[in-house]
């Protein structure tokens, strides 16, 4: 009797291991973890023609290591720019383009652009997620007269399935948390 029990026990353990290894967990919004972002790059293309220019925040070793490098955004007065934002994670090899993940899970993300009043910048026309709500990977920036100030760019993450994201949610909504926040110094000349 004892000799039969051992093979059945081993067989039961083996089958159980196969079951747990082969089953893949269905992801829900609750499993949609916050993104690791080390780099934020903005590419500006003047709508009336001209060369594109890029500015970035870069912290390739992630939080707590070396100090990040942050460009000052310098734009021409009285110009409208099409702007594309790119997010990267340089702590992985190869580096990860987090923008693709943010776009894919757009209904769980919202980029906020907050220019200071002295920056003479207006940010409009944020690109939308699949539900028609603001996402903000693409935007339009219009400069006014010469001036200097700042612009804070914040990526907020909405957990849950489906995420409870509304167009009217403020940047500090308790429904969401910050994936990354960068404040750039700006000059319009």
C-alpha cells in the first residue's frame, strides 16, 4: 500500500506544478502597475515650417543615483508648435519606450501641462485615449510675447478596471497617482 501512495503523490505534485506554471493570470486594471520613467523628451515642430527641436529630462540611472539632467525649453515668440512627448525607461537593457505602454493603456493615464503665467505658453489640443478623454502624448503649444517661466508636466496613473478617469479630473485627483513629474524652465524669445 505504501509503494502505491508515493507514485500517486508524486504524480499529484507534478500535475499541480504544471497547472500553476501553465496558467497565465488575466490582467485587470488593478494589475496595471505604475511606469518606471527615467527620461521625458519633448519634440517641438513649428506649424509654419522650420526645424524641429527637442528638450529632455534625463535620469538614466533612476531615482536616488546621479542627479538628473534637465534642459531649459527655449522657444520663439508668436509661434505655434506641434509637440510630441516620449517617455523612456533607461534602467532596462535594452531601454524601454514607455510611451508605447502609456498609449496602449491610455484610459489609465493622463498627462497634465501646467505653464506658469510668466512663461507665456498655452498648451491645447491634447491627444485623446480610446474613450476620447485627454491623454496628452501629442499637444499644441502656442507662445506669446517674450518671457520666462516654467512648465510642469505630470503623468498621472489611474488604477482600477475600468479606470475612473474623467476629463475634469484635476492633476492632484485622489483617484490617480503620479508616474512622473518634471518642471522645465522656459524661455520665449
